[in-house]
C-alpha cells in the first residue's frame, strides 16, 4: 500500500535506531517478519525475536564471529547455512540463525534470518526482502521531495508532530487516489 503500518515519535533528538527496538518488537505480531539494517544488529535482540516467534532479515555485520553448523545448500555463487553467532563474545547469540550469502560480481553479500526452514523462506527471497528494505528510504525521499516535509515550518514539538502526521495522512490519501 506504500503506507506506514505503525508510527512512533520520540522527543529525544539524539535517539538512535536501537531506541525503537523494543517498540518494534512489541508491535510486530507473532509470525511477523521485520527487515532491518545494521543499526539494529544486536545478539540479545535476535534472541528476543526467536523466543517470541517473530522473524527478521538483516545483513551480517563484518567481522562478526560465527561457526557453521550445517550447510543447507550451496552453489558457486551462493550459500545457505545454519550458524551459531558470536563465538568470541561473553554473551553469544543463544539461538541458531541462518546465513544466506550471495556473490554479486566480486562481492559476497551476507544476510541473517531466524527463519531456519528454507521451505518457509527460500534463500532468493531472503536476498529480495533485504533489497526491498530500501523502499522505506524511497518513501521518505518521496515525502520530503514531493510533499515538502524537507522543511519544517514550525519550531515547537507539537507543531513538528502536526506537520509530520498531516504530511503522512496527505501522502496516504494521495496514494489511495492515485491507486483508484
């Protein structure tokens, strides 16, 4: 639908991505899948997802230590493996994860998920889902460029919230009109 499902706002201008981690986990229904970037890369968070029967796809952070437990499938340009993450840390990831790696030109791209069954989430869909993560960036660029959210016309918190919510509501309405 190109529309946000949930919105969250914080008054803290110095908040980073991990500030919203608990909120995201709380609002994702059991069986739901969240695609996120390296700003949320944290072993404890991966464990919370698995324990609550919620799923994720993300990239593997460079230099992250892991051990391959089982290779599910492999070709000259891809690998699909079950791994144990965090071999050299005092608090490793408690649950096995799946590492899907694909060779594109001369670079290996590595993606993590806690969906361990390739029948439920095939390797090519793991890569495609992460590629589509950039659609959120496209949505922000669209609202900033076409709907004028790049400029904030007020300075107080209430005014900023009103401008953001009004812009997103206008975007949703415009999107529905274009679809019709």
